[in-house]
């Protein structure tokens, strides 16, 4: 599969890049500065400013799928979605956030609205919620929004995790998922298409 990965140099994007290449996919790594990404027979790089919609559209054309792994705060949601539309790529997978998930056994309480949600993450979480809300109005793209657990960072690649639709997953050590295992779940979704026009979440 030929996959465009927007945000390929970030914490999640770099692990997703590794996972996709390990599975034999061809990846076009897109970021503002891709100097940290080594070009190989399976990895091409493209330095693109997301505000340059024409340049982004040109880089996305001809791909089988697009992944975005970028910060939501300050992101022009409609411009990004429209760029994917213009590129004629139908499959779109978004690295989401946990703020829009609901608390365990509290379907009317979102994580962002819980008492101990960190103030420092609120703007980013609100951006992720706005992005998911925008995607829910999109019916001409085969999108999937994948929310990580509350604690999301580098760790081990175990291949062992759970999935849920809208409820935050909490395990013995809290709500956690490594970027490496998140990348497995994302790559599985790209290959299996189990959650078209849906959100799901992964955690231990």
C-alpha cells in the first residue's frame, strides 16, 4: 500500500512510520522538516507546510491512504480535510486524542470534563474534539479517528492491547498505551478497514 503520513517526524508519526515500513508498505513521509527521516526504497520524504494547501494536495495525489499525526491546536481543520478531498484519496486515518472519550461507566462525562483533566492539555484536547466533530459530518471520505489512552508515549511494542469505541480504557496501571502499540492498532486498521467512518480507542 502507498501511504502518505502527515506528521511523520513526531512522537506518534515516527513510530507509525516504522510500523508501516516493517509491514512492507511504501510511505511518503510529510512534515515541515523531514531532515530526521532517512529516505529508503520504501520511504520518500516531502517538506510541506500544512498551510500550503496546493503543495499538500500535490504530495497526497496517487496515494492509497492518508494518515495525519499532527497537533490539533492551531490546525485549520477544514483546510486539511479539503486537501485530502482534492487529492482524491478516499482512505483517511487520524491520530486522535483522548479528551473526547467518555469516562468509564459514565457515558455522559467526557474525559476533558473530568475533575482532574490537566489544564495544560485542554486547548489541544478541544482541538481534537473539534476535529472529530468535523469528521462526523464527512460522508465522502473513508475516515477513522483513533484515540489513544490518557497516557500516550514511547514504550514497548507488545502487540497486546484492548479496543473500545468511545469509552476510555483503564487497566491495572491506569489508562495507558505506548506509541509503538498504538502504531500496531493503526496499521491493523489500515489493512483491515474495520472502523470506516468511526472512532475507536486503544489501551492496555
